[in-house]
C-alpha cells in the first residue's frame, strides 16, 4: 500500500495521502538514523589513525584539532544520514520530494537573499543591544578554531567548501 485514501465526512471528497507512515514511526526513524549516523561516522573516521599506527594521544589530537578529521567525520555522518533516510523513503515506496527534497529553483535564491537582508540588520542590533546590556559580553573576542592553522589558501578554501 503506497498511498492511504481518506474520505472527508463533510464534503464526501476522497483524497490520497502520500505519507504512509505514522508520527511515532517517523520519530523512531529520526532517533535511530541520528545515532547510527553519528556512531558510523565516528567509527569510520577512526580507521585513518589506526591505519597510520598512531599512538592514542596523536590520534586523539588529530580527531580533536584537525579540520580534515572534522570535515571527513561530518561528510561521513551526513552521507550515512542521507542514505538511511533515502532507504527509509524507498522502503515505504515514497519519493524524496515528499519530505521537501526537490531541485533548487531560482526563487530559492531570492528567498536566501531576502533572509540575508533581514538577518544581518537584526543581528547587528541584537549584538549592540546585548553589548550595552551586558558589559562583560565581548563580541570581538577571538574564537578558537582549527581553521586558524590552515594558512595556505588552498587548504583553507578546501575546508571552507564543506560549508
């Protein structure tokens, strides 16, 4: 059964509902996919230090501080997430468009730019208001980032391409 048919008692019109899973099943799938993707991403990322025969201290340092390790972990975890969601959708004989995954349209770019124009003024006003209200708040404080170690432009642009 790929679609459920429902009849509205008021109008007598029969409609088809392409969603053929319930709320509890959706919640369970989300929880399982999240934890499984995180677990598999971590396990697969750890393979590299093992293959290099690194000490646990060096492996831990690489996994914690390397933007490459973080990039590949994120890539693997997100790929597993997409794959599991895709498998669930196909198993339920539905389409990815049902969950909103469709080809981008030119209108999407307009929405993004509109959001940008709205977001930045609100952000600037909010940071200014918080800076005045909370004197210890320092918006100019530098953040600790692994990107700081990527000085050659090629490395930095490769890492930023993940965003």
